[in-house]
C-alpha cells in the first residue's frame, strides 16, 4: 500500500481492478455528470491564503463531532455495496475506521449487517437511513441500528427518486448472486438484473418513499433518541428550517453528483448553509480528494468532512489495508496543509484562510 502516493493513484488502480459494471457504479454521476465535475472544480476556485511566522512545530488534528472525540475531522461517508469491491466489505472499512479513530457512516444498502459493523467499530458507527414507503419497516430498521450500537442517525433527504445514472443503465447494474443489501427490512434484499434499467433504480422506485417531507421529521424523532442529521441540504432556507425543527446536524451534500445533475457544487453551497444552520453541527460531503480540500471545507465552516468514493477505491485495491492507506494519506496531507497555512490545530482553521 505504501506505493500509492495519493488518492488519485488509488482511484486509477481501483478502476483497473474492478469489473466494468462495478467501476462505473462507483465512479458515475447523474446524466451528464456536470455536478460530479463541479464538486472537484469548486476546490480549485477556493484559493488558500496561508499565514506565516506561526509556530507549527506541533500540530493537533483531533476534534469533536456531536460530542465524540475523533482523531481527525474526517468521516467515512455512507456508500453502498462494499462487498462489490472486496469480499470483506463494510467489515474491512469498519476496522480501518476504528484503527484511524474516525466515524464510519453505514449505508442502509450495506452488504454487511449493521450488528457486525458495530462490533468491528464500537461507538464509531453511525447509520444512514433511506425512509421506506413502509413506515413500520423504517421504524424496525431505526430500532435495529440503535440496538446494534450506532451513535447517530443520518437521514438522506435528497433522494425521493434515484438520480438517473446512465452508466448504471447502460451497464445493467445489479447485485451478483450471493451479495444482498443486508440491512434491508421488510423488502427484497437482492437486486437482480432488470431489463433496460438499473436494478437499484427499480428497487428505489418500489421501496423508498417520495412523499417524505418536513412534517415527517417529528415522526422520525419519535422513533429514536439518537442524534439526527439530515444529509443532502444545499440551501440556507432548508438549513434554517432543519435547525428550527431541532435536528442535531446538517450534511451539505449533492450526493456526490449522483442525484440532480446541474445542482450546485457542495463547496459552493457550504457558506450559505453554515450561516443559516444556527447551533446545528454542519458537515461537508462532496469531492474531497486532498488534505487541502479538508482544510478548505473546515475554513468555510464545516465541523468535519465526509469521504465517499475513496474508501471504495481503497477497498478495491487492498481491503482493510487499502482503506487504511486512504485515511493515512488524507491525514498526512491535512497535517501538511495545516503546517503550511499556519494552523497548529483545527480551531485555527478559520474563514480568512480561503479567498
């Protein structure tokens, strides 16, 4: 794993190793993939303004997120179907997260049961929730995640329908025999090939509730005592409404460019959401590939950042060791960027660092 110098190196190796259907699923975005590209382009526009003559001989990357101490302000985003990348799937990811001292957010569409993942990363697992049409199945899944030991609930709110992902349609995306969505409750767990469509899109349309609205937040709150975060917010007015509704956190995200093509880049939306979020914790998701990207998002007001596709790339090239290498590289690069920008700790990463 030491041969990989950066995350783009790992990504290239992963796509050489993965079957085309899986590689396209991991790399693809919606329609023309304009928002997918915009997420990366936004970082290039956010020029840094380093401070000089600051003592950075010692640097501390640790922080707190929702009251939990983490080794660095990086979380593993909810990403589906890890066993498509490696037989150990989400268990390998959980072990790497635990070793690095970071939170793993487990997808509803994990290929490993939530109970097993929580045992592999005790106290460091959050659960991402898609809300089913069947609300009793939703309630059962939320209870199962809490009973397993998940420390927070991340509700995805930008997916009333699955984005139209043309790579998946052309490639006939489906789950191979022996791989299932292990946490799905009250619905089919396998996703066999569907003629002329993505099996995931077909499953989504049949199972996920497109009527989910603000009035449902109180019902979700009644299901659990866990902290609740909303993932998929890109507007200040939505952030303010979420904060007024009492959510604990807001994740600025356009779903990695996989939902509404043409949506604003996550980094461009971040300052507006931060300004409107009140006391709610704001996290950032979208296009992070370098430690300096983490620093930029923190300077613009995020408490931490989520990393999605890179963990899958790491899994594909080396299982647990591959995910560990992804986190190791990001930690090194963030530490390096902090030193060069005159930031001895996370609290010193402030708005004035970004033009």
